[in-house]
C-alpha cells in the first residue's frame, strides 16, 4: 500500500507559502473595499450588495474547481498547481487596477475578477494538503495555512499605515478618484506578493502522481461525458453521500461567516462613528478609521499566526471540537466589545519601528486577542474535523462543497442586511458589529453538537 512520505517543517512551509499571497490579497480586500466604495460615492446601505462578488464566485467556482482538479493530472504541471498559477495571475491583475477605479461599477467588476482569481487559487490548496501530507501531518499542514493567513493579512492590513508612518505619503494624500495614495501602493505590493509566493510553492513542491488505479478512474470518468457534466454529477453525488460531520458543521459555519462578513463590511464605519463621530468620507476622522481598520485587522492576524501552532498540541489534548468552541467564544466577546473600547485610553506604548517616537497601544486592541484566536481556529479546526471523514479520491469536491458553507452564509448576509436587517438595527453600523459578536457566540454553541468518538476522531 502506498505510504506518503513525512515532510519536514520547511517542506510544509514552502508548499503552503503560496497561501501568503492569496491571503495578502484577501487582507487588502477586507480592510479597504468598503472604504473604496464609499470614496467612489456608495451609500452606507449599499455596501453589502457591493460585496456580493466574493461569496458568489466562491459558491460557483469552489466546488467546480475542486471537482475538476480531482480529475486533472499533467505529468508536467501536476494536479492542483495549474489552478494556483491561473488564480494568482487573475488576482494580481485585479489588484493592480483596483485603485484606479473611476466609478463604483468598475471597482465592483474588478472585485469579481479578484475574488474569482483568489478562489481558483485557494480552493485546491486545501486539497493540496490532503494530497501530499500523511494523515498525521494534516493538522500541521492546515495550521501552516492559518499561519500564512495571519502573516499575509497582517502585512496587507498594516501596509498603508507603514507607508504613512515612514513618511512616503500623508494620510490625506489622495488620487483623482479620492482613493488614498497609500491604498494604491498597498494594492501594488499585493499584486507582486500574490504571484511571487505562488511561484515559490509551485517550483519547490512536487505532487504525487496518481496510482495506476487512480489514473484509470480519471480516464474512465473522462469517457463518461464532458467535464461540466462529470463535475455536476460529482457534486450531486457528494451532496447525497455527505458525511455526518460535515452536516453537523453547517450551523457552525453559518453563524461564523455571517458574523465575519458583518465585521468586514462595517468595521470602518462603526469605528468612524464610535470613535470620531462621523461617517463623512471627506473628514480626517473617516480616513483615520480606514487606517485603524487595517491596524485592528492586522493585529488580530498577528495573534492568529502567534497562536496557530499552539493550537496543534491543544487540539491533540482536548480535541479540535473543544478548541473551536473556546476560540469562537473568545472571538465573539472581542467583536462585541469593540464599540465599548477606546482609541484614547492607552494600555502601553512601543517604539515606532518606522519613525520617531512611540506608538500607543489603545484598549481597542484588547478585542483583537479574542478575535485572533478565533480566526486561527476557524481557518483550521473545521478542516481538521472534516479531513478524516471524506474519501481520498473526492477530497477536492468535498473541500469545495465545504467552502460553500462559507459563501452561502455570506450571500444570505448580503441579502438580509440589504433587505431588512440593517434597518432593523437602526441603520447603525455599531449595532451590526455587536450582532456579529453575538453570532460568533452562537457558532460556538452549535460546535458542542458535533459528535466525536474521542479526541480528534470524528464520527463518519
């Protein structure tokens, strides 16, 4: 029986390095797109629908790319790596042109391209871990992705603030369309990071060729119809045979990602209103809130990659289910408390590495501790719970379907927030952030209903 070789720490590091560029791109999107839309003239109530690109492209592309990559093999390019390259090229092009958007619809169109590229590259990355690593190293592989998620999004979020702190640009320097110059350069750096990091993984990691039996199965499938027909059949069959663990994770994923989409869409506006008393994009307060959004998001991602590897032994000790429950509780508390914290009360100061003087650390950053722990867990523990319960030959399609449980809640969030929830919350972005905290707590409660036989062994 074929045994996968145990890889060294650095081999696992390089195979997952491409995740850094993908997440750098996502980090720029999370912290800047709402502000970009507002600079281009969008109303507060229009923000959710303008974020539709991400979940829709994910819903359509992730299961399709997963199923197609399961049935793909090229002796020269491999199984998953061609998708990494195609996705990275699309994302890099969109990042380059995004800050030049002259109108809302151009920015929204580029976001569709950006999200399509990121989804094409990211979806096979989950299956990449299951393809190459032995089962005992799955936790390390997925948590390495959490580490690069933290690192990539942290640098993406802090890049505008760093450029301003160094003195390259002033906070109020803007392009003709009103978008800050620092934002443009952050997107330019992201375009380079996206393609460069993927190339490192592609050229340093070798995929296992399919066994003769797997090749015969791939060939037989190709003879049974065109690729779209086969893909659709694979997805339908996978839904019918969905493992129990995957079904039990559905409500956990729903409340988690509904909450996170609320957080990303409304954090800038909530902090601008809570801390600076304005939603006017022409004010210094709003621009400060945009930079602060990057710093807050960057801070929780610092926490994410600091704790990511600590979650590995903890998951072995108390189980992935227990880790995920406690992490989501901490995240919910952190998000809920954001409007009650401060950007004037200083906890302590640290030397400014990019300029003179000291950088104050405000009480606001206490929220990032809980959110960072939750973020590290939500990017790894559900996949750890799932990985042992799905058939090897259908890893890609099941990972794609599992990722649908991320994007469907996002679509529901957009439709409900746009339809009635925002008005129900008093048309106040601060209340949206509070609701996000409550929903993370509900996700934690539903985690308790996942049945396990013993630590880290899921019911199949």
